[in-house]
């Protein structure tokens, strides 16, 4: 005689009533396995993923990639990269088919349990993690070799520590295959690595989602030079914001800085921005490879010499 299991109630039902997109946390099913899972939430990142995914597969035990309606072949590129580096068995590819409210005023007006909310999108994405630590990462952030080594060490050092890890990143505005501009005028620093558990879920804030963590959690700050954030000058890097007017908020200093750099580069005023450095790659080497493999590892420390710091 077979006994059918009674479906458990979701931890966060979505407001629209679509059970496939309710959130049920993995710890509800039993203990999580040791390790670090990196979660990507992406849309139209096919251009970046060949740089982004290979080093991340080296650094962590598992990758979850949630595609949000890409039309540039992002899921196919991601799967191809996973297979090429021999990591298909450590890769989970899924999709989230709803239009997600843009950061800023749209996000503020969207209920946190709606499938259109950044908050629900993030919680649903992270509900696919089966390890005891998880890492939020963006589809345009490329690890250096030092970054790979640091994250690989953290993946076993963090176990049962309840620590949260903040990682500096350095925006890299790409003008062409050989020229880019790196912003070392401010220290872009935010937490990326968290334990998995009921005290470490996402809640709604004014402009975007925020991952909560207890005041008692140790905060570890990783060294500079671990990753660059790719920003292509031939693309709209601010399409996921409701309006650039939202950057005026005192809560969005990082976006104000990014808009300042973008506007200066677009208008030919790069020399007016303190801390913005032009980098030209040697012939035959893409500037992204040059920066991550050579320029950044060899750059004098500290990388960011000004006092300005943008903690988010």
C-alpha cells in the first residue's frame, strides 16, 4: 500500500497564487550539505558569462543560475560554459518568467510577496540552494585568480561560523576590446556571502531587496582586487532602474557614483573624475583578460586610496 505525502505549506506563498513560484526554504526538508553555492539572477548576460562563470566554478561547490526572460541566449551560453569546464553536475539552471519591478520607485510600489517583486524573486532564487552557505553574485562580475583562491578557501572556512562576507569590487567601464576605465575612486563594498537559514532571508527595502542577518553575525571584509564589475559603454547599464532620479536618494550613493562615471565617459570628461584610470591592453589580448589577469593583480595596494567608501 502506498502512502501519499501531504504537501507542506510554503514558507512564502506568492500573492498571485502560482504554487510553482511559492518559496519553500531548503532547510525545511532537512540539514543542508556543507559548501558554498553561488546564485546568479540574470537577464541578457550572454556577453559576460564566458568571463564570469569559469572562475566561479573553480571557486564554489555549486552554481544556481536563474534566468529572467533573456532574449540573447543567456541560458544556452551558461549551460555550454558549464559543460565546457566539466561542471555540468554542479550547475542548476532554472527560469523566472515574470517581469520584475525595476529598482527604485517601481520596487517600492510592488508588494514583497508578488512574483513581480525583487524581494520575492531573490527569495525564490535562493530557495534552490542546498548548501549551508550561499553567495549572491551578478552576471557581470569577474573574479581574478586571487578572487578564486579567496572564495575557495572561504567555502570550507565558513562552515558553522554564521559569518557574513563583504567583498569589494571595482567597476570596469569597457570602451572597446582594448580600452577600459577602472574606477578606483571609491570603495564599493557590500555583503555577498551569507549562511543559509531563517535569519538570512531577503526583505523589502526602499530601492531594492536587502538580505537580513543578525547583529551577532561576524562580518568579514575580503581584500581588494578580487573582482571587477563589467560595464559596457555601448549598453544601457541602468535599464533595471525606474529612473535615474532615484539615484538622488541618500540610500543610493553607489548608483550616483556609477552615473557620474558613465556620464563623464559618455561626455569625454573622464579626466574630471578622481580615481578613474584608463587601461589599454596589449595587442591581441582582450582588455577584460588583461585587467583581471595582469593589471589588477600587479596594481599597487591599496587600490582605493581615497577615503570615499560606498557600503550598500
